[in-house]
């Protein structure tokens, strides 16, 4: 004779297992660690800072026009 099971419990367990599988796939696809996010942010800030430092400033008078 077979063991009696609660169908609602089994249905919910299957649903949880499916959600866990989807969550694992999403973590693999989209997930980054906090350290990775911070490193990327720091790199972006450094690139912007370096680019701003290399800008030319041809304006010699305060009028906003180049003196040519």
C-alpha cells in the first residue's frame, strides 16, 4: 500500500522548487557581487575624472568666446 500524501503540500513544494530554479538562473544571468558593483563604479568615476582632467580650456577672457 502506498503512503498517503497531502496534494496541496506536494503542489506547493513543486512550485517552490520551480521558483528556486528560476531564481538560480537569474542570479547566474544578472547577479553581481557587491564588490564587483563597487569596482565597476570606481572605474567609471576614475574614467570620468581622467577625462575631465584632459579637457582643454581655450577661453582666456570671461566672455565665453574663444580669443582668436
